[in-house]
C-alpha cells in the first residue's frame, strides 16, 4: 500500500508544481521580458522484483525557461536600430517643420522684403514706401534670429536628452552587473537549476540598454554576461559596471561629448556611440543640426554682405553714401568669434586668429579644424565633414599671415602655437544671431546712385554716355574710401571731364579731374563701332579705377566733352533701389549659381530629404522589431489558450493522482478490517 500511496503522492506533488508553474505563466502573460516556463517531468527509478520492474512514480527533473538566445540577440539588435531611427526621425521632423513652415521659415520674409524694395524703386522719394522697406527688413532680421534661437533650443533639448540617456544607461549597466552577481550566486546553479526570474530581468535590462546604444553581449562562466560597445570597449564585466558621462566638448563648447569611465580611467567615446537613442541623437546633431546652423549662418552672411555692398555704393535722400544696411560681416569682433580654440591646447594658449569674409558668393557652409604640428608653425586645415586636408603650409616668423580659402581668409594675428594645438574655424558662426538692421531712418535708405553723367550742350557728334555702374566706394584692398568719395556730398576730384579728339581717322579721349590734371594716360583709344568702357573695374589700375564705370557708344566729334559728377539732389533717382531689389533673384550664392531663396530652399530640401529617409528607415526598423518580437513571443511568450489547456490537463492528472492515493487508503482500510 505504501508504494501505491507514494506513487500517487509523487503525481500529486509533481502536478501541483506544474499547476503552479502554469499559473505563474498566466499571471505574467503581460510582464515585459517574461519568458514562459515549462515543467519537465521524469519517471522515477522503479523497484526491481522477480516479476519485473515496478514504477515508483514521477518527479520534476527541471523547470526550464523557454528562450532562444539567437532570437533574443536579434531582438536587441532590432531594438538598437529602431531606437536610433526613432530618435533621429523625431528631431528631424521637428527641424523640418520649423524650416518649411510658412510662418516659421525664412522664405516669406525674404520675398516680402525684396517686394518692398521693388515697390520703393517705383517711387524712391516716398517715405511710406521706405518705411515699409525698413519694416520688412526687420522681419528678415527677426526670422533669422528666431530660426537661430529655435536651433539653439533644439540643440539644448538634444543635449538634455543625451544627459538623461546617459543616466538611464548607467542605471541599466549597474542593474545588469548586480543581476550577474545574483545569478552567479544563485543556489543550485552548479546543478543546472537556473534562476529563471533573474535571467528574465537581465535580458529585459539588456534590451532596454540596446534601445539606448548599440551593444555586444557575450556569455561567460557562471551564467554571467559581458557587455561591450561595438568596438569592444567593456561596459559590464561580471559584477563590475563602467559608467557613461557627458562633458562639454573640448573642440566646440556648445556641444557635448560622451565619455566612459572604467577602473578609474576615462575615455572619450563619441565615435563609439552608434545605434540606439543616443546614437540617433548624435547623428542628428552631426548630420542635420550642425549643417543647418552653418547653412543658415552662410545665408545671413551672404544677404548681409551683398546688400551692404550694394547699399554702400548708393546715395540716400540727404546726399550721403549709403553705408551698411545690415551688420558689417567683417566687424573685428565677429571675425574673431569665428575661431574657437580647443580646450586641450597647450599653454600659453595665446594664439590670435580671425576669419575675414572675402567673397560671400564663394563662401561654403562648413566647419574646419586648423591644427599645428612640428615646432608649432606647420599647419593643416582639415574639413570636418570629410576629414580631408584642404590647405597646409608653414607660418612665417613672425607668424602674422593669412591662410586663404574660397570665400574667406584665416588671419593669423599673433601669439604662440604648439604642436597639437587645434582651432575650430566656422566662417558662418553666429551670423544668424548677430544680423541686425543698421539703417534706422527712412531718409538713410540709399536708393539713388551717387554719380551721373551728362553731355555738353555744344557737342556735335553722336556719342552717348550711360548713367554708369557703381563698383565700389572703398578700395577693396585697404577698405579705405576711394579719393573721389572722401568728401561728403560731392565727388572730391570732380566733376570729371572726358574730352574727345577726332581727326577723321582715330578717335581718342583723355579724362581730366577738377584741377585739370589728367587721370590715367592721355589719348586713350575709342572705337565708334563698339561699346566702349570708361574707367576700369580693376582696383590695381591706378587712376583708371575710380569705383565706377561708364559705357559710351556712337562717334563723338572733335572737342566733344562729357562730364561725370556727383548726383546732387537726385532724390527721384531709383537706380540703386532697382539693383537692391534685383538681388532677390540674382545668383549670389555658390559661385553665382543660386539666389538667396534658392539657397534657403536647398537647406529646406536637404532637411526634408533626410526627414523622409529617416521616416522610411524608422518604418522599416519598426517592422523588423515587430517581426523579431513576434518570433520571440512565439517561443517565449505566454499563450493563454495553451496555458488554459495545460491547467485542465494538469488538474486532471492531479485529481487522478489523488484518486490513486484514495484507492490506496481504501485498500489499506479493507486490509485492516480483515484482521479485526
């Protein structure tokens, strides 16, 4: 009887364990990371008799966790991919909406400004029209500054997310290390009895970590795991966890860089942060936000420089030269702000550098690193986007010199440079923030041209002269006013006279200043059959460069005279206003291939393409993640219908085992009754 009771008892106890396990599966059906558990039954060793072996019941050999390591790893990898694309797409969408929005973008403000200039050109003396130009110009300034501020806010938001992501990653790393220790110290591990709940928790922590950054997981002794970055830098080794942190970038103080501290040693790991949310945020900053900052700044520089130049060579309502319309892009403070010394430069850290904009139409949007080697006078200029050296050489002694690039010069003003010193060169840095309206009064808008030409009433020939084209009022090399414009409200060396000689065969002319002295060589040739240019457009041409140029046609008679003077009282002159308005459609960017609006449209298009691509990548990543999760769930997930069926199965087996014990009890009682 004892054998029968024992057999029934093993069935009751084993199926009670199976019922408990099934109940645990059901109650954890919605627990993240939970892996379904399964009871493995085993026949107990039988009792041998002369009639054969008699079974002794059933036992539980193991309660196993249904998990496939390959699928778990695949789920981590797909979580890393989706985490990266999700973070990247969220930030790109925000930036795309900002740049492309009608009320938040720059296009409407630019179009309205140039439309106001065109209207003002039709009535240049109208103060209301001039006031409208100033109002629309201020709107352009406001849009540049607002976009720049939005960029800054998004940059700070990304930095905050990075810092929070680092905190979350550190918490997960510590949890994984603690779980490693707890698993390795779990009772029964040596007999293969795994701490199932702890292993589930560790896998869930690893998945959450993979959502933040790409990791590699390797199994080690004692059922522990080692975790590392993709390049092999260790994050968790056994029960020891490294620690992420962020710090201000030594190269650019406006940005953060990632570090990893292991065993008291801190390494900069920016390049190793790939995948996951942190990798997505880093990609957004490097591939979208920084280029957008540079491009917006380049537009601000180009608009300021182009309009400033055109406005400066005009004349206002009071007869004065125009001056700068917007902030001068080459203010000395702005030039020096475009150079950022690396925080790790060696003492004495007194190198003085500045960046001067030389031609905004050639200015590229980008960032460069100027680094020194050898004795500190050898330099390399490296494009940050491509990593390629674009200029190199050696500084003279003393070091004062210029390093020329398309559109800008790096001016070495002095100081000492050491091998390894680096400087960040950003020609368009803070340009959108610093753009301001320099013209405050309607009367100061320079819509007229300061020069005009006329022919003498006694002229007999057919020669005609146009009203001229202004080139500059300053010497491009020294930035000093040209001699003719040194006196306010008049042509200092004028009026100039162009006197012609015509002997019937050759036509020549000589230019005289107000004192009767010849400007340039006498008897310059003139071809009546062509368009002839008077004065040169080459600043090195001496007296033949006056900052303006005229065209003449026809055949002047001998003794004909043409005069060039200051455009006094030219309040109805709209020549410069038309040229200012024409800048709206003129190709003044990218070497004369794009207008301002096309340049901004290029920025919007670039961000739009990246946003669309990231959306497609996000959807693909989401699909892969869903597939991996479904595959894992097909093995490790809890199927409630299946578990309900097992409940019935184990309940029936439990009842049957109990019935065996009941039969054994009845037989035992019958046996006892037979001896009474």
